[in-house]
């Protein structure tokens, strides 16, 4: 959304940043660069979190399969003991 707003501005348009209680004038190219860096950071964090979730899901699946295998082994042992 911010990127779209910046695209509408002319190169000589004044841009201000709120720093504490003061509005400080900033260069438009610097603002665009900062916004792009934040967007890149957020996209990387989303990808990292998705990877962590996938890793966790695979671990859960592995543990579930191990538990099922152990339960089947125990049932076989009980049947053989009878």
C-alpha cells in the first residue's frame, strides 16, 4: 500500500517522517528504499516461519509414525504371549 502511494508521488514531492513529536522531511528515494527493505524483511520472515512450520509438521508426523509402530509391536507381543 505504501509502495503504491509512493508510486503516485512526483520526484520533487515533499515526504515527511514522524520522529517523536516532530515531522522530519526526508528524501523520497530514501523512503522508497526503507519501505522496500521492510517488505523484503517481512517476506523473508514469512518464508522462515513457513519453513519452521514444515519442519515441525514433519517431526510430528515422524513421532506419530513411531508411536503407531511401537503400538503395533506391543500388540504383536501381547498376542504372541497368549
